[in-house]
C-alpha cells in the first residue's frame, strides 16, 4: 500500500487455534494428559508460524502494520517472539 508517497506493508495473520471445546473440561488424568499434549503441540505450531512470519518480515524494508489473532496470551512465547521483532 502506498501512503503519502511511502510504501506501507500490511499483514493480517491468524495463527493456529487451541481448538478447545466443552469436552476439554473433563478432568480425568488420562484425558487431561491428552489435552495437555494437544495444547503443547499447538503451541509448537504457533511458534513455527511466528518464526516463519519473522523471517518474511526481515526481508521487508518498508514500514509495517501487523494485525493478528494469536490465539494465545500476551505472556506466551509466540507473542514474545512476534512482539520482539
């Protein structure tokens, strides 16, 4: 996008969802462990997505606006990786 004779890059990103449902409130040790593993896997996917975006962004010499749904909290590793860039 060109704004006032300057190029501006706009990103709209939606990262992997945690895919939680009402079933995820069942608290048996076996089900809790499966849910924990699933969430850990999704966090890993989110981290890869952020790292891929950061690589793309490093090649961009223009000013940027990043709009995103991280599907995570402000204290998460994906958020930290994205906001440090």
